[in-house]
């Protein structure tokens, strides 16, 4: 694809989903199940007048994806999955308001976590922020991909270690639907794909691991895990291209 695309740069469900992530993180403590976190997220989204976009999406049962430790994305909330001290938790959350979707994700630790996990989450965040900075008019889609990759490499240099960029997963356009074309890889050469214009909106979501780039899907047909058992992190914001620079539509309230 070489043409431009545009979605109206409206906050939509971004604020409701962001508020849900804040509420989930506050509730995430040792002894709490991921199903309880799901209930917190759904209630927060509905209290904001929005609708959880994940619930029922292609049959997904939850309002959040809760991916703990070696789970990369699409973890199903469960009453049997109880958080413990030292867990690394990635929560992905989407909401719809006035017909517009917002999609965002946040990785955080439960209590005290090891330094490697903290740096993994920081590296993933830095990679996302590098991609956000490339959301400028007249850039090409893969300029964002390349910026994300360079963000990862800069984090590797700063942290003195390698990170795995999860193969086959990435971001996407978002607007009246949650997942829209074009797909946004998290690495690659710049200067390719559709041109960004004012109003283009992408969900930018790098996923990094402490080891492999390879994943497999569990028998539930949803949960994606690292093949070597290494821990993973996932950060995401929905971002619009504007004349004044990138606009994050899923900013979390302080």
C-alpha cells in the first residue's frame, strides 16, 4: 500500500480505556486474580459511559487481556490465576465511546520485581515513545516501525543487554473499528507503506522479551507465550497525527 489513510482524530474510547488501566493497576496486588482485574476494568469503562471493546471480540471472554510473566499478549482473565509478588503483568484494554475505539496497554510489576524485568518494561515503553515521535505528517508507515526498532536498540545499548522483538505481532490502524489496516510492524526499513496524514491514527504497541523473538499460542487459542519461557512486556497507545505533532488519545490520568 502506498496511499494515505485518515481517521478522525477523536479521543473516543481512549480515555475510558486509560482510566480502566489506572484502576486495574491500583487493584493489582498479591492474592488478586486476573478475573478480579477484569471486573474492575469493565466496571470502570461502563461507568465512563463506554463499552469494553474486547469483550466478545471474536469470542474473547474478557474486557482486558491479562498477560503475566512469559505471556506476551491475549491472556484470558481467570479466577484461577492469582497474582504473586514479583510477577510482571501486561494489561491490554480497549473501549468504545461514540463509535470510536481506543486501545492501550501497560506493563507493571506486582510488588518488588527483579531489575531485568523493570528494565524490560522500561525498554518497551521507550520503544513505544520512539514510535509515537515518528507520527508526523508525510512520514511513511514504516518510518514508525523503524523508529520503534531504533528505540529498542537504544534501550539495549543503555541497558547493556539484548531484547527480543516479538515476531509477527505489532500495531494497527484504529478508528471506527479496533483492528484496521494497515498493520504496523515493530521493526523494519523506513520509507515504505502508506503516507501518514493529519487524522491518521495508529495503535503503537511494541512487545519485547528477555530472550526469544518466537511465540506459540496455548490451547485456549488466545494466549500467546514466549517459546523459551522468557518474560515479556507490552506497551501501547493509540496516537493521532496532527498538524501540531503526535496526539496520544489514550493518555492515562495521573
